């Protein structure tokens, strides 16, 4: 019996320790998105990820440490409602662009503060929310009334 216990203990000490490695979240292009000016002309294009499930909408761009200026994430909801976002666990500053069911920009919130849990509400019912790297709205002068179109890959 003592020999069995010693054998068991020695086997436990020889077990290699396991470490958990954090995996970084990488961008995965799922669609192309175009923003059209008020004259209906294509103005700017982005490669985007889609957040169209409850889990994807809940996590969004959390835990990302970087995002290219040509990338973004489009949140797609089942219905239109006042939407409220926050930046909990979001490590990069973003521009939030709220869109109605016709894919028309209804409000823009620029230069969010990373890790801030304050509410960022839409100013009208929104069915879509586009998150872009901070500064994109200012750089390209996105305005209320512009429209988007996206094509899933």
C-alpha cells in the first residue's frame, strides 16, 4: 500500500504543468461595407466583421488591442429600438455610427473612451450600429443622412 502511494505521488510530480495562453482576437473579414454620400455616390469602403448573434453583439470589439483604419464591425439587430452601448473591456477608442432600418445614419458618437462603462445611446431607434476606429467619422466627415450598404462574403 505504501509503495502504491509513493508511486502515485512520484507520477504526479512528473506530470508536466499546463499553462493557459491567452489567444488574441484577430480580425476576420465577413463582409464589405460601403458608405454613400448624400448624393448616393460611394464615398468610403470598409472590410467588416458582423455581430449578428446575441453573443457577438454582447462581446463586440472587446479585448482587441488594435484595429486597422479600414476595418470595422457591424452590429445587426432583429428590430429597431433605442440602442445603448458602452466601452467596458474595449481597449481601443471607437466611433459608433447608429443606423435605422433603411441603413441610413441617424446619429454618430465620435472618439469613445476605452473601458468606460457610461451609456452611449442612439438618438433615434436603430437597427444597426457600425463601429469604426476612432477618428474615421471626423476624417471622412460622415454625417446624418448618409447611407451604407454591405455585402456578406
